[in-house]
C-alpha cells in the first residue's frame, strides 16, 4: 500500500554547476525547499514527502518504486509520473541514458526487478504483458504496433470505459513477455519511436506524453490456484511545460507547444478538483491525457509523482509553478478518490477442481464417521426403484397408523421419504373422496331395473290370486291400469304389499323417489281398493287424515315422499353422515401427521 494517505510526491533537482543559494534553499533532511524572489518580501516555503537533491538514478529508484513493485505482485495497481519543465530531467529519470548501465532509468530497473522477484517466488504462476502509447497533439498512437518506422499506425486509438469505470484503449497492442529479454526489447522498441525535437532549451525534447504500462497476472498454485491477482503499473513521462519565448520555436514546434501546455493545464485542473472535498464532478474527459490518467489520478492506484525542477535563476518561474503543482497533488488523498485495492479474480476451472477435491475429502470423512458409529451400509447415492417401493410402503403404513416411528440414516433419505409421503397422502385423499362419493350415490339411488321388476312381480302375484290364473309381471302404465281395473271390479281385499325402498325412478311421478314407494303405501292401497284417490291432508301431529271432496292428483304421493325422506334421514342418513364425518377426521389427522413429518 501507499506509504502515505495521499499521492506520494518526490522532488528531484537537476544537478547544476552553481546553486544560487540566495534564491534556492534545499534541505533534503527536512524535505523542504525555500525560494526567495526579488519581487517578494517573504520566502516561499514548500514541504514534500521527499526531496532528492543531486542524487543518482539508484537513489531515486529505491525511494519511489519498491512499494509499487511489491504491490504489482500482490495485485495492486501503481503509477509513477514524471512532471516538470522541459529540460529538467523527466525523461532521464524515467528512461535513463544509454551511456552507462548505472544511468538506466526507472522503467528498465523496474522490469529487471520484476522478473527477478517472480523467479524467486516459485509458487507463483505469472504472466507479464506490456504496452506503449503516446499522446501527440491530442492524438493517441500505439508505439508497439506493426506500423511504419514512426510507430504510428495512422489510425487514432480510442479510450473506452467499462461498467465499473475501468479504462481500456481499443486497438492498443499488448505484447506478452515470457522473460526479461522480451520485455526490454519491447521497451526499447517503443522508446526509439517517440516523438522528439530540439529547441532553444533542450536539444532532445519530448514532444508527446508517453505511457509505458506493465500488466502482471499472478496465480498462487500453492494455495489452490483458483484466485488470480491482476495489476497494471503505469510509467508516465509527461511532456515539459514550455514558454515559446524561451524555446524559440515556430511552425509545427509552436503548435505542439500549444497542445502540450493545454493538456498540462487540464491536468492541473483535474488535480485541483481531486483535492477539493465534496467535489462531485472531476473533468477527466477534458483531454486525452487526463482521460487516460483517470486510473492513475483518481482510481485504484498507488501513485507516486516525481517533480523535476531546474534550480537556476532563469528558470525560477517554472520551478515555482512545478512546486505548486506538486503541493496540489499532495492534496489528493487515497481515502477520498485514490484508494488502492487488490484486483482478485477467480479462475473457474481452478475453482471447479478445488471443489471436486473438497467433495471427495468430505465423502471420505463422512465414511470414516459412519464407520466409527457403526453405520456401514449407508449410501448417499440416489435410491433404486426397489428402495423407492419399500419407502412407499413405509409411508403408507405410517399414515395409516400402522407404524409409530421411522428410522432415518441420511438427509437424502429424509427428502425422498417426505416426497413419497406427499404422493401417498394425495393418493389416499383422492381415494377417500371417491369412496365417499360412491357411498352417497349408493345410499340415494339403486338400479332402476331391479326396483321395477320387483314391483311388477308383487302386483302380478296379487292379480293371479284374484283371477285364479298365473300372474305376469307388469310395469309402468300397464300396472297402474291393472290396479284401477281391479279396484273397479270390487276384487277381494288383498294383503299388504311389500314396501319398496328408496332409489328407483318413477316416471309417473318424476325424479328419483326417496323413502317408501307412495304407490305401495297403505293409504295408496286403500285408495285403490275403495275406488277413490282423495288427497291426504297432513295434520300437526304428523297423522294423515283423509279429506272428502275433490281428489288432488299426486298429493298423497308428495306427502308420503316427505315421510319417506324423514325416515331415511333418521336411519340410513345418520349412518351415512357418520361415515362422512369419520372420513373427514381421518383426512385431517393425516394432514397433521404429514406437517409434523415435514417439520422434522
């Protein structure tokens, strides 16, 4: 993580032959710089995280990069930015010089130390990628593309943001480097294709902003290997701020100076906005530079700014401007908008393998536990058809009350038994409802042919005794006609006919009769024998009193139907109601048992 809660700011002074102590007071022990200007009465005092005065490349690297290097392996993003006026030593700090090995810059040193660190950590499976781009006149170009010798593909690259706010450059080349040699070759290839020019201050001035990025992906095989830590480290060499009067440029050089100063002004605006508390909008999209540095300035990154100054009298104004920008950068706190977190992703294939190993290990532990408890015949696989049939019998016996308790040996058995009980309960409920419906139907009605045949046989028997000839069973209207003829002829009084019970269809009356057949009741027989069919009037005491006067057809039958229904309700109806109540109680008990089993 960062050594300080804000963006770490380091000041590096360019070595000079004579330091004007009357203007510059550099204290590298207290990390302060004081500037006395002839136009000001009071001196300007600045304090930074570190002030490096007249030091070599090794000292600068050890002061700024080690924490970022370790963070790259741990999955933390990092950035190193070089800022300052033209000719102050930014490019020398980042890239170094080819004159000697000791003068190499931060980027080649970081690449060498990164591969050395990965070789030491043998438990890590790492992959390294690099990219190199530059911003020239607000146009973004790829320095590692297979284009012309100038490194520009001729097509402007576009910056894209994902849903989480991460930045990607569409079409940017990312070269995979399997070793140190591949990485250094890619670095030197892009560095040689930078846009440079000479002017009055610097004979080899960078005319573009360059960003060299190292992508590191590490997977720890010793810890299971399902997590992949990813990080990206940006090395930003900003073009120097220039004054046209000093550079003495014209034409394309002057135009390039305008673009550089404009982009650096937008960069300062973004830094000021990040330093203000409660600021909602940060103008990252003001320029290509600020948009591309969104992760470095206000994103998930461990950032270090190296501000290069030129402590000479003629560069006093540029030095003060650089120091003020550096102090503003120190106001960008990690707790506000620059909090670095580990980038960890899960490898699905590695995670699947680890889960399979965990399942196998847990099965072994479960088998050992079962053996110690004496449960040797347990199976955790799906039940066979024979086991399911046996489970069905057990569930049926339990619901019928034939079995008091059920022994369980596994969670799978409990789940399957509960499902089986649900199925059996539904089947039993359907059976009970069907039997109840059949019982009601049987109690209310009986086959029509049996009742009609019995009635015809009884009446035929009475007619044969009166005439002395064999009787032929009659039904329907013929039977009624015969009864009327027998009564009109004054046939001798016959004995009481058998009473027909409920459940036959009488077409002459209509519908299904209930109780005693009204044609076979004593009143109806007496009416037929006396030759008259007078209505029977019901009395409050329940007795039928025969009334004189005009006969009301069918009135006696209606009254006899009421009496028959009352008798049915007092006899067979009570038994049927009792049967239905018992079935309902059994169904309720079975539901309660099933709920109790489900809770278990």
